[in-house]
């Protein structure tokens, strides 16, 4: 038997179930109603808060300051892809997170580099060293097939 605190009303309750988050059915239904309507939003799902935190961070990249910082970063790289060195312009440049958001990377400008679409899409959520390793393997297998 463990003592837990209800996520809705804050009252302590005893339970044997590890998954239980509410002291009563009424508190659970209130939480569901709040979640559906958005009034006094309080989630009964801890993943919902994580998703809001994780995906809400993407909005940080659309601020005027972030765009100016990214243009400065592109000038620092001479408007070339950080990975393959191809020429970029305002329409072809993409942001890539050196440490992906999936691995707790940040949207800080020090973690973002300008890349071309091909490099950004092929890198996906991998770290730079994983992506380069996989890319070399793929190239070596393709060269082996050509021989």
C-alpha cells in the first residue's frame, strides 16, 4: 500500500496500483473534462506535459531574434552546408540541430547549423558522428556493388 496525492484535488489517498493518479472517479472525470475543454487544464497523463514541453519548444525558432541569429550563423558558414559544403541561399537553407531534440538537444543557436535539404533529411534524428558513420558505410557498400 502506498500513499499518493491526487493530481486533481491534492488530497492524499492509499492505493496498491502504481498507475492510479486520482483519489476518486469524480476527480478523474473532472480532469478528463478539463483536458477535453482546455478549461483549467490539468493533465492526467504525464506524457502530455512532456509533449507540450518538447514540441512547444519548436516555436522558439520562429522569433525575430532567432531568425536574425540564424542568418548570422549562415554568414559565419559563408552560406554553405555545414556537412557537405554545397552553396545555400534563403530558400534552400535548413536548420539542423547538431544534438537532436530527440536526444535532449536545445534550440540554442550554438546547437543549430545551416544545412542543405539532403543532409538534413538524411541525418534525421541521428547525432553527427552516427550519421557520418552510416553515410560512410552506405557509400562503401555502394562502391562495392559498382565494382
